[in-house]
C-alpha cells in the first residue's frame, strides 16, 4: 500500500526519472489521485448512482455494491470513495493471510509461500490491488473458496466461488475448476447434489445476468458493452505476433515500447506456464488438490482473450491484466516450479522490478 501511494503521489517525477514521457499526465496531485483513474471511475459511478447506461454493464456489480453497502450502514460516515478503498485494502490484507495457508494445501512450504506472497503483492498488475478495482476482493474470495474446498467444505466453497463471479468474468475459472471437482470426484454424493453445487458456484454471475435481462433486455449485455473495447481475438494468444511486430518494427515513443515489451513478457510467461501445466496434468501423477488448482490456473490465464490494439493514444496492456486476474494460480505455480532457491530469489527480485515499473507506467497513464 505504501509503495502504491508513493508511486501515485510522485508519478510525474518517477515517469521523468525513468526516462519516459506520458501523454496523460495527471492534472492534479495527491497520494490517491492515480489510484482513482481509468476503470476505477466506472466502479465509483456505479457505487454512487447504480447502472445508469449500457456501457455500465461491462463492470460487474459485486465490488461497487459492497462499497455502497458499507457507505449505507455507516449512515454516510464512510463516504463512497473511502468505502471503495476500505473494501479493496481490507480484502488485500485478507489475501495476505489466506494465500500462505492456501499454499500449504498445494504442497508449498512456508518460505516459498512467503516468496509467493511477495510476488503477488509486488508483481506486475499490483497497482490494481490498491486502486478502485475489484481485484483484491476477487483474489480474497478465490483463496477462500479453494481453502474451503481442500478442507472438505464443498457447499461453502461453492457459495464463496459464486460470490467471486459477481466481481469479474475471470472468476468463471474458479467455478469451472470446482465444477470439474464436484462432477469427477463426487463419490457417494448423488448427482443432483453435485449439480446443485455447480449451480451455486455461479450464483453471482447468474444473478447479474438476470439483472441485465431485466434492465437492458439481454443476458449478454456485459459482453456487448465490452465489445466497444476493441476486443477482436477470440482465441487467446493469437495476437502475440502482432505484439512482437509492433514492439520490434513500429516507431513508438519509449514509454509505449517499454509497456509493450513488458506486456509481451507477461504473455510469453503465461503461455509457457499453460503448456507446462497441461503437460503435468496429462501425466496424471499429481494429487487431486493440485490438479484442481492447475485447472483453475490454466482457465484463468485463458479467459481474458483479446488483442493488443491501439486504444486512443495508448495501448491495452492485456498481459498485465491477464496476470493480475490469474495472479494467485500463476504465482503459486511459477514459484512451485522453481527448483533452485537462488533462482527463486532472482525471480522474486525481477518480479518486484517489473511490478514497480508497472506501477510507474500505470500512474503515468500508459499502463492501460
């Protein structure tokens, strides 16, 4: 939190210090100003006014709804802007507590678990953890759902996973992993009960779909709203050649080249991890907990599938967005695969540097 506040407060100085230039320097100053930028304004507007237009439908309701509820139960003592930070930062503290516990369930020792936590808190996409974004809340519920699942509390795990689907479309990865677990390893549990658990794990997005049907006349209104975000590629990673070509050939300014290069690195690492996990699952030599968690990681890395295209005067950083939504599975799996401790610390140091650079680029206006 301190790192994010310092970067936000001194973003212009840091951008210049890094030898970059921003086409969108902040017109105001203060430690919180850049934590309220970009899509954060949409969540703030929904928390304050509800869904007032069709473009609002692109943003899932769980996060602004909780912030609005916190504002209401305190009779306005906690303003909506403060409530958005309270929910985001409180969930982030919860993630820090739950992630180490989750690591134990997938065979990661305490020291390596702490390195995993470090890479999550300070890696690429970490700026979303403390902004007006639902990422912290989503990661908290994801950790909780898997811990409950691995401890045998399947109904509660499904309920928590369903709540996560009200926050982000990438949460379907959690529901998918749980559904495979419920159906493949049902044991003596009757099929109707297993199907009920599967349905419970998507109650959040199902409820939001029903709301969109009533409000906008379409269950798929969130997808229609996102269609205006220049989303073109249906198959994940098909845009990698475009990213490579743009980085190597096109004459962009330094800030854009750095952002594209960093984004390309994130995408390449994600693709490599998917291949490794698929190979591991095909050998069928891993425990049920690890196979369930690996399936979740693969799905969460595949779901945000769109192309890298000009977005106004900047570029969409899909690689950062992909790793932020998949950061629990990604960081656990990547750290678990490093055999030598020296390589582990080197990776953590590199991830911290890239995360700090991502904070600067985000604050300077180029990140998204």
